[in-house]
C-alpha cells in the first residue's frame, strides 16, 4: 500500500513538517500520552506489564505491525507509544480498538485529556484523540521502504 501524502497541519501541537527521508509503506505512530500526574507512571507501567501477553498476541496476529514500544519520558510526565505499521492510521486504530480495547481503556485511565471510555463504545473519540496527540510528521526511516510485514514474513518463511 502506498502511503498517502499528508499536508502539514499547523493546528497539531507537534507539527514540524514531514521529516521522513522517503515515501514508504511503513508509517509511524508517535503518540504522546500526558499523564494526569507523573506519580502515576509506575502504576501505568505495571498495568502495561500485566497486559503485555495480550498486546503481544494482538501485535503478532494483525500482520502489519513492524514494532511497538512504550517509552516513559525521563520526568514520568508522558508515556510515548511508538509503533511502525503498514497501511493507514485510522484502519490501524480501529483494529486495535477491536482487539485491544480493554488494554487501551486501562492505559487511558491515567492520561490527561483522554477520550471518553470505553474506546469500544467511542472509537471516533479515540481516533480524534490519537490524531491530536500523534507526531505523525516524524516518520520512520526504513532499510526496506517498499516491504510490508507480510512481505518480510514471506521472505523468511514465516508468512
């Protein structure tokens, strides 16, 4: 799938223009989740640890996620959700609402300005929240810009 060109949206807080080196099938989610209080970060990380097996199953079953990670800021005020995936963001998010809605609900309880919960009931609110808090202009740079996860799995006999 070819990535659609996105015009810079200056209304977004993290808009710095398209910083990718080239157009590619992989896209990045760089989601910044500001916590209600930095003191909640240990509880949030414990919640993520508890649902880690569920997250792993979802990531491997969807066949278009290259990688995903959670990264707390040094001051514990923000959790960054960083993923690289194939396809468009809205479809990606809707799939995750379907297979990991409860996991997102558990994480978003700690987040300042979170969308209405549960995300399964309010998916459009969740998508709008992600779009408002995603630094989409900073895209991943890939050694294999034209290859999807399925392409890579097929090369390695895992498809």
